[in-house]
C-alpha cells in the first residue's frame, strides 16, 4: 500500500492542494456575514485566536495522521490505532467526517450556484448603474426563484463531480495556483478602493476595535466553528490529502502558510464588504446575502466595473470549485472503501448531495418556514450545525488521536520536525487545543 500511493510531485503541489481546499466561500461569503451577525471586532479577534490556537495545530494533527497512515482516512485510523494497540473503533471517525462534509457540500454547492448566477448576470451587464437597493431587490427575487437556483446548484455540483470522477483535481489546482494571486490582487484593489469611500473608517473601527462585552458563549461557538470551517479542518478531508504529502516536507510550515493566506483573503474581503455596508447604511447582520449585495456595489465605482466584477465571480467560482472537490473526496473514498467503483461512487454521492441541496434551495422560498430542528429550516441547519458542531467535534477527536493515542515515534516522524518541535506541538494540542475546544463546546451546550 505504502509504495502504490503516489506522492505529490513537490512540496508546492501539496501546499496548493491544501490552499485550494481552504480558500473558498468560507473566506469571502461566510466570514463577512458571520462576522456581521456577531457584532464585528470581538468575533474577528476570537476567530483569529482560534485559528492560531486550534485551527493550525489541529490541521497539523489531521494531516499528520494521513501522512503516517498513507491510506484513506478510515484505513489510516484503523492501521495507526492497531499500531498503538488502541481500539479499532477509531476508524469511525473517518465516517463521521464523511457525514460532515456531505452536509456541508449540500449547501456549499447551492451558494456556489449563487456565484454562477451573479457571474452570468454580471456578464450581461445587469449590475451597471444599479443602486444598492436595486441590487438587493434583484437578489431577493433570485432567492424566491427555486427553479433558477436549482439549475445553478445542479450545474455546480456537476462541475465538481466530473472533476472528482475524472481524478483531474491536480490540473485544477495548478490552474488555481495561477489564478489565486489574481483573486488576491482583485481583493487588494477592492480594499484599496474601499479606503476612498465614506464608510471605510467606520468599517475599520467596527472590524478592529473589539468590544469584549459583546462576547457570549454562542459567539465563542460561532468563532471556533468558523476557524475549523475556513481551514477545512475536522472532517478528515485534509487527512486524505496528508496521505500524499512528500516525506521531507515540514508540516508546521505548510500549515502556517495556508492559515496566513486564508486569513488574509478573509480580511481583505471583510474590509471591502464592510466599507460598502457602512457607506450605504446597510445592515452588517443581514445574513447570507451580504457578500452578494455589497460587492456589486463596490465594483460599480471602479472603471470597467462590470468586467472586474465578472472576473471576481469567475475567480471565486474557481476557489469554491477546489474546495468542493476536497469536500466530495472523503465521501467518495469511503464508498470506494466499501467496494464501489470510482465512477459509481461519485454518481451516488453526487445524487445524494444534489437531493439534500434541493432542500436548501427551497429553504429560501416554499420551505422557508419549515423548521426541522432547533427552529431552523434546512439551509440554516446544514450551514450551522455541521460547520460549528461537527467540525470541532471531529477536530477534537483527531487531536486526541494524534496527541494521545498514536505512538510517539510515528507521530513525530509524520510531523517532520525535531524532538523539540514535536514536544511543542504536542503540548499545544494536549494542553491548549483539546481543553479549549471542550470548554467552548461545553459552554455552547449550556
Ligand atoms: N475551507 C472551505 C472554505 O473556507 O470555503 C470550506 C471547507 C472545505 C470546509 C473542506 C471543510 C472541508 F472539509
Ligand atoms: Na477558508
């Protein structure tokens, strides 16, 4: 098994794959609207703290397990558990991860479909000369049209599953590599342009001067969940990528650079979006539509705005495409592990995700008031519980496995650092990441 798995051609290819998984809707769509709903700076500060104290160390734990196992997540967990003479039940963690990404992919595909809609509207010049109110009204009309939303959702999922079935994800990551700097550049221009708008200073103050009295247990839960979500940690999806990591690469360095890039994209998007919000007197806590009704306004002020806006949605689609491929992979791999062929497994996963996604589509019209659980409709439920509860629980178990269960020599070798570095990482996971996750989850439950 060890020999048959192909390694990433280079360290760079591995970083690219992980960055492709990390940077996506979480940064540009979810980060701004969750920050808006949770009052701004205090949330942002907590989220960055959780990225550093939980996200990065647990990302290392997750990739380390895959790298040490050199197998699919379930098989790696089973193999390493037996090497430590621990329970074989650890392998179910891989299944839990597959269930988590299954739920996430169902709404991820729907929202990526919104990007397809905005790309095509932008290409038709729909946003030119429109006011913020008109753009908001157009978005509401789109949400109320389940047929159109379903078509876009189907299209995006088809794009994803074709790549997964064809095993051409690496080609896409290379393309992503070329275009990612362009996305960064575009966001930099937008953030720079935001500096010239009337809402800029309010936006900065709102994002960067924390009011600690605004922190509640639920804000902690949201911030922690988002840290896991944005880094793609806690669902064994990165564990699957770890199996292909080259032997010589330093894992801490790779994890840290992905985190810096990921947080950077979110901050730039946040500055651009909240400058529009405060310039236009909009509500920062308006929810999932936030990015879609603000960025067209921001671009409208730029010369050739329609062109840049179209390019932006194209790049965003590419970023979400590589993330959704990473989301689909562990589910397909699990079915393959049960003996299904690659093509058939992809088709089954695609159909199931598509069906669940349709319920998210309807959550903006006919099923808006259908409360499934905790007073939430389907979209609210799948876009909250899996990212904010399942990912931290999965991350917690992965961290316990890597820092307490795995044999030390295997773990140290897989982390790719010296004994001192290994101790540091393990102490951080044992005495900070694990207890902190438990405390936040516990406080959320109460
Ligand atoms: N990290 C992705 C984003 O920020 O859009 C979302 C994601 C991908 C979450 C893969 C979880 C995952 F396993
Ligand atoms: Na992200």
